[in-house]
C-alpha cells in the first residue's frame, strides 16, 4: 500500500523534473526546424559543425557554472578565469618555450588554483559567492592584462596547438563528418561532469549543499572543504575552456573574457538548473548552450542584425525561467 | 513564591555506576542573551530522560552543545566519566551522540536514503554505491516497521514522513546517546506508538535517550526521569513515574498554576467580521471554511504542517488560492494580494517577525507608520515626521511598548515588544481583523502574559482575532472557539475550554486514504 502511495508522488516529480529539460529540448528542436525551413543553408554539415564549434567554449564554461550554481552559489569569474588560463598557457608555451603537454597541464592547474582561491574566500571568509567571484573576475582580468603586457600571446611557435580545438580526430575515421576536437572536448567534459555529479561523493554534496547547507553541516559533513572542492573543479573546467579558446584563436587574447560568464549562466538557466540551488543537470546546460548558439547562428543566416540577437536571447532567458515558475506553481 | 523543588533523586536503573553523560555547570551566552547558566544534565545508559521546560528555557541550546552544534562557554561534559570537548557535529557523531533536531534538517532535493547517509555514503571503488545505500536505508526502515521507498525524494513526503526519515537517520548512526528534540510534533498516535516501540528497543540495547517534549502524557509514558529547566537554569531531576504532573509543571513555571477559568464572552450575537468559504490551495489547503465574529478570538490549532499558516497567508493574499471566497463584514471582497487584504481591514502578524513582520533596521516610529505612510504624506510626498511621532508615542503608551524612545531601532527591542510594534502597525491601519501566527514564539514567559492580555483587550474592543499556535495551552487559554486542522482540512470546531485531548483527536484525524499509508 505504501508503494502505491509513494510511487505516484515519485514519478510525478520525475515527470516535472524532466519537464523543463523536455521543454528546453523541444525548444531547441523547434528552433532547428524553423531555421531549416527558413534557410536551406542552415542544416548543411558545414553550418551544423560551425554551430557545434561555436558552442564548445560557452558549453564548457556553462558546465563549470552549473557545478557552482547547483550548490546554490554563483561564479561570475568563469569568463576572465578562462582568459587567465589561456594567458598562463601562452606564458608557458610561447615565453618559456616548454612543450605542449606542460602548457595543457598549466592551464588546468591555473584554473584549479583560482577555483581553490574563490572557494576558500567563499567557504572560509564567508564572503557571498556573488561578491567573491565578482572580485575574482576583476582580479583575473587585471592579472591577464598585466602578465601579457596587454598584448596577445601567439602560439605560432607551438605547432599543433591550434589543433586542440580546430583539428578533427573524427575526420580521420569518418571524412564525411569532420567533427572538430573542440566539440569532442565539450562532450568529454560534459560526460565527466555528469559522472561526477551522479556517481561521486563530491556530486552528492554539490546537490546537498544547494538543497540545505545547514542540514549538511548538522550531518557532520565538512561543508567548507566540499564547497571549496566544487569551486576548484569548476576552475579546472575553466582551464579546459581556456585551452579551447586559445587554440581556436591560436593566441591568448588578454582583453577577452568578460561577458562570457553571462552567456554561461544564461545557458545554465535555460537548461533548467535552479539558481536557488539543489537541482540541475549537465544535459540541460548543454541544451541551453546549444539553444544560444543555434539562435545566434540562425538569426545571422536570416540576416537579422546582431543587436537583435541579444534581444532574443534575453527574452528566451526570461521565458525559460518563467516556464519553470509556472511548472512549480502547478506542482 | 517558594516552591519545594525536588533535587536529584535516584530512580530505576543502576544509579551507582558511571553515568553515560554528565553535563555540569554549563554556561552559554549569545550576543545580548544569556541562554544557559549553570545548566546540568545526567543521562544513564538505558534510560529515557525527559528534558522539560517552557519555550526559551534552554533545552534545545543545552542539547545543541551536547551534539556539537554550539560550543559551551564554561562547564564540564563527561562521557562515561571522561571529560570531553565536543567541537563539531561530526565529532559528536564519532563519540556516538546523535540528535534529531526540532527543525527538520533534511535536504529536500535528495532522496530519503541519500538524506540518511549524507556524509557516510557507502562507496565502491571510490564511487557512490547507490545500491548499497538504498539497501541499507531499506534495512533501517524495515527495523522501524516503516513502509517507505528509499529512493523517494524527501520534498514529496508529508511532514510526518519527513520526521520519520529524520528518525531513521538518527538511528543509522547507532548512537549510544540519542537526543530527540520534539520528535512527535508532526506525528499521529499510531506513529507515536511506533516511535515509542523503537525507543524502548534502543533502551533495552543500553542507549541513553534524551527526550524533549511538551506533551505530559508522552513524558509519563516513555521516560524514566525528568530534568526540568527554567530560564536557562537547572531546576531539578525527578523520577517520571512517581512525580505528579502538577509538580513538574510548577517546576517549569516556577510557581503553582491555578487553573484560570477562561472567561468566554458571548459573541454569538455579534456580526460576523470575517467569513472564509471553500478555500483551496493545492494539497496544503483543502476546502476550508470558517467564520470569526467581532469581539471573538478564534484559535486555529493543528500539528506542524497541518496548513494553518497556509490558510492565514491565503486569507491575507500572500499566497494565491485555487478557489474560495472571503467575506468581510458581510461583503464579498476580492483579495489577491496583501494590499487588498489590508484595504479590507485584515492584518496578518507572521510567525517570523524578523523576516516578514518587522523592518528590523527601521526605528519604532517608522515601523508603526509603515503600513499607513500615505496618511503622513504631505505635498510632494514629504513625510510629516511630527505627526508620525505623535501617533507612535500614542501607541507606545497604549500598548505599553518598552522602548527608550520612538526612534529606537526595532531590532533592539525584546521579542514581546517587537510583537507589540507590529500590532500597533496594524491598529494604525484600522485593521479590525487580526490574524496572529504564533504570537508568542521566541517571547519570554512574562511577556507572554502581556501579549495574552493585549489580545483579550483587542477582542473586547470589538476586533475579530484569529490566533494560530502550536502550543495547546496557549490555544486553550486564549480561544473563544477552536478550529482544528489536519493535513490541509478543517477537521472540526470546538467550543472554548475544550480539552487538549479533544483537540489532538481532531488534529490527527487523517483521511482514511492517508491512514492506510501508515497502516502499511
């Protein structure tokens, strides 16, 4: 009897929890259908690959933001941290002339270290995440400019660096679909993040913290340590994004970065992750990131002015969250 | 008023051996408040020790010190005779001290099993082992005779079931000391009986249980000894079986309570001030109808999660309702926001004054005027400060609000006086229907009596009053009529002066379908 009483409630939540992702997904499909009907160019392989490639950087950053947002926090520094990591890679590879693998490791370590700093400021000094990462955003922006001397660092001396994002391992196997490596990296990071969230203790505490931090503390869990770990993990993911963008541009552009955090948060929100924490999925975030790039690409193909693209993206963010509020009201 | 206070006495169990827990001379202060002064407690293995005292007596604070949530200022804690320092909940757990907190400490987005094992997840190859997690949770549920799916999300459970998850979590620690802070607040009789079976089993296994409750009958049924606290101090420890309830109560309040006869005015002929018809909101409020007459105090009773606050908020327009009509003074009024409610003359004094009722950073004067600022606005929107001061001073006198001046910041007042400031705000706004949600929560005993007097005075002046309270003695002391809710439904209305038992019967009257869940 209990089972009959408990099961409908459970499946009810499953349906409503999946509802938002379903909504985002059908939104994505609808956009694709509309744009393909409007322009024959939209569904061409070349364009589809361009959309995926354009999603890779924002997608990876959005995954970093998802981890933090599920804890009930926010990370405004993902964009400039990405740039900072790219600059560090530039220093290691171009200025110091060290081999490529060292540059890759340096980028990810730099991201992890900065995440550790943000996490420590938030967990130990009790500075609210919004303020702590706003500060970090500006600090990293400044440091990137200082370290690089405000000039781009090029990777011309490191052959193969641009292949990290732009090359295609798939092409060797399937010449018809030359999926760029950047997209593979995005999917790799997504799989990894999804795995961490669902299968590891870190993932469990990520959701638990966003759900009721005080309850986690009262359960005897070292809340500070896990919170710092989440920010550090998000930082290392930003390090991956730093490699991606540096590879795509074949340079570290120190002035870049600010503004990326808002696109990332937009993707998270459109994907159904709650800004109040406790719930969210990597898949939803991927869909959210795809919606943003499909929209940008499709509107460009339809020759809609870029100014209007941001208007549409903004409206979609608000609509997505409103849909979520409607869902909760009927729960 | 000298009261014979029994001091520590021996009882069943082996009083000679080392106690499991000894807390002696415990002091604890919070900024501006002395919460504990020379508090003490002795817990033996295999005993259920009731910890009693009025709200604010320091029971929960003392137990939070024992469970590592707070640290003590001074005093000694001995575990099996060894002095210990308990600095974190984790350390308390490692020492075998488990606690079920009064406020449910659950993670709503996680499943029941995930909640129970938070911080101690079974792992396989370093990864979470959900299979083992759910099996272990199921085993605990089975041992509790509880039919619950380990994978169900906690947010979908009723408050009573959430409480059972908390209990399962505490049991999973295999604690030697188990603290239960009002564990039955949301449970019905059958569930309480099950809990007591579990407690008796733990007792037989040698676990020491500290049991905090206000319910005398429960104390008598389950506990071996009773320690009473008052105003943060130790009053005494008595055997539960041989001590009359009256003695325990007089220890709690520090004097012998005479049964004050409630003077219930005849308000049957008064016009109806507020009528609610067929109020519905999701599963929180189901077809609630009630009336309050002028000059009447209607008590709204029920267990935690019964939907009392939800009804108040829906009447006040703070939450949208699915259906239902609200009539004020015989007129149907459309209320879709607090603004509409205030215009109709309804004032709501929320449970949590600090968050909803009071602008704590503003001074007394501005708090009183807050809902009536238009009245003080001159040309160009400039506020007439003089008029505001005059009015504020009038209410400070009338309600005897203890404040050095009307420019004192509201947060610096005591709880009782803060409550009066909120009352003044609504009186100034001409609200003749006042809904009080837990009016004496966090207010000390002396100020309580004053709030009661004030509520009676407001009723005598012809105002209609609804009082929501979780404390039955408070409901009984104030109410001219008592409406009782259970799981969103109104299960009955009783005349003032009814017994606690009658209220509890209605408060646990679940729908047959809901009952079946628990019958398993």
